[in-house]
């Protein structure tokens, strides 16, 4: 919060479950860093409401945290620990593709604007990293009792629990070393 720019020798930036929103100057510092070649970011957010300026920054890069709670129902039991499977197509997690994982505690889903033309024009490529099985949904009124999927209000599958954003052209050998990556969980 007290730097004008993230130093060039920093290997990456981690935002770990921020409770308070970023200031305008902090957003500007983060955006300048993200727009540099070879920037790396890990953003881990709590379920529920993401601070508004951070949410806008992520949305501008193709990943929007939803205001839901990923749950499932098996018979009469409510499953509140989200399960997910690593997706295919992301190079740095290729060895994990198809492997399952569990998110203990509250988990919200992410909207991932994969293939969006406005993002591609800016060389920003968001992709899902972890997808919940189709028995899960994003409950928008969790905790109010009698949770059941509502097609109008709730988030329906596919539900993404983690996403990757690449900025640059990682598939062109001339520019691959200059790409930047952000992971949002």
C-alpha cells in the first residue's frame, strides 16, 4: 500500500484472501505491474463478496468471482465442501488434468470469459483450471434454509473453482518468455 510501483525484481504478487478493498492508487500499482512482461499473480479470494475494486480488476481480465456458494445435495445431505477436477488445456497444470481435489469450507464459483473477443483483442486469455462436477451448483441464498437449485437465481454448471489468465502470446516462441500469468482461486 505504500509503494508507487512493484519493483522489477519481484517474482510475483500474492493477494491472499483480502478483507479490505484496494484503494485507487493500489489498483493502479497492480494494473501497472500486471501490464509488464513476465508478471505473475496468485489471487486467493474468500467465498462470498469479493472487495469491489479487486472484483472489477479480475472481471477486466476475464474472471469474475460470483456471489454464490458451491454446494450439492446427495439424497437428504447438503454437501458444502466443493469438489473439483483439474481441466485440460492449461500447460502448467497438464500433469494434473483429470485429477480430483476438494475445497474444504466455503467456496464460490468463478465466471470465466474464455474466448471473449474483447479480451483476445487485448491478448488476454482466461481459462478454467478446476471445474466442479455437474451435481454442484452455485447457491445464491445459502444459509436461508432449504437450499435447492433455482434455475433463475443460482449459478448452474459448469462451475469453475479456479482459473488461469495468460496475458501475451505463450504459443509464439518469439514472445513466450514475455507472457504473464495470473491464477485466481
